[in-house]
C-alpha cells in the first residue's frame, strides 16, 4: 500500500489492493481531489484516520434508463409535496449529510476537513448539490462531484420521509436530460439497489470515465 507524497499522483489502478484501497495520505486539495475523481478514485475515511483513497473492484452505478420509481414514490412526485433546487446551499447540504443519523451507522465519514474541501470544490464548480424543501425548510438533499459526463454521488440525507429519494430522482432526470453517461454511486448499498443502481467492474467504469 502506498503512502502519497506532496506530488499530485496516484499509484496505477492495476496494482489496487483487493480491498479497493489505492493509497493513504496526501491531502484534500482541489487539484488532488480533481485528479482522484478523474482517475476513478475517491477518499473515504473516518476522523482520526489517515486519508484513504479507494477504487472498488465493483463500482455501484446507475444507468438512467434503469431508474426504479415505485408507485407510491410516483404519487409523491405527482403531488409535488416537495420543492427541489440545485446548488442553492451546498455547505448546508453537506453539513446535514454529516450530522443526520442513519439506521445502522454509528458515526460519519464526513469530517470537517472533508466539508471544507468539497465546499472549495463547489466554489470552483466541481461539486454540486440538490436541495429538497418542504414549507420553506430544507428537509433533504445530496451532493457530489460533477465530471461533466459522470456525476459522482457522495452522500444524501433526509429529515422527512422520502426526501432523499426525491433528490436522487430529480438528479437522475436532470443528468439524463443533459446526456450524462451514468451516476456513480461508488459502493453497494440496498437503498441504492432499490432505486435501480447495480455493480459493474472497475475496468468497465474506467472505460466510461475515459470517454
């Protein structure tokens, strides 16, 4: 396993450990984060741990035509229970992703340094957010890194039932209309699978990335 120096580089993905860990260390500067995402790599670690860079053997992605919207979810969308915006309060979205508790999770991997780093990415137009509102209150949302043809989703939150799903569905429809290739969901979880996301190999993902 390689520890990164100050130089902006990552080990070749042909040598990735079976866990999907690419390297440790480095920093969360905008140039390094941009290089990472352009290379199919993302940071994922907990507070107090060294920065850990990942490129999973299996990548969870959503192809837009495979989006699954349940009948009950479609009714919520039709009733327009929520209002959806884009890039209106990025820091508030990522801060909620940090603090809102999730079933089965004891803590968060979104550190304060991580928040500052992605807010800088947002200021440069590289990271974007989706906000979901109800009666003027922010009740859900998500954020991620926009590569122009692939959107790399990072995290989502909900303070009202189905709010994060609404954010996800609106993002998918927006990306499809803009002719993006896919939505990167990084690693498998049952919630994303229920919405139509599935795993592809790292090599297939990298082929889409290089288009």
